[in-house]
C-alpha cells in the first residue's frame, strides 16, 4: 500500500465581464449623436448630472482651417520644411563641448 501526500497549488486568472465594463464598451462604440442622446437621457434620469457643452472643445473643421490659414498666411504655398532644418548637425561631444 503506497500512501503519498502531495501538495498541489493551482492559480487561475479569469476575466469577468462586469456591468461597468460592458457599459464602458457600449459607450465607446457610440457615434457622436448616439453619445449625446445617451448623455441627455442620463441627465434626465439623474438630477445631479449637468451637461455643459464647451464650444471650444468641439472640433470644427472650418475653424481649424481658418486658424491654420491665419497662422501661416505669410508663407507661400510651397512651404519648405526641409529648409528649416539645420545645415550641419552636431554630435553629442560637440554639443557638450559648446
């Protein structure tokens, strides 16, 4: 009769889908309009929520284009990015010596 005593230990890691995780995944898949409607519904359900829309944070393509044109209005259409690079680069020893 062979009696052995063994100690076995097993460790497992599992991921459980919580309600918060599934809700976060659903919210990330919303379009802008769907997200706005979802937030408005939640604000109606909860009187402590207040939705404030900051117009500066909303990406407006026309405003971006106008800002870009205004910023670079004095440059030509053939804006030379390569010409702005330094002609001679320094290595680390030269940079530290200076």
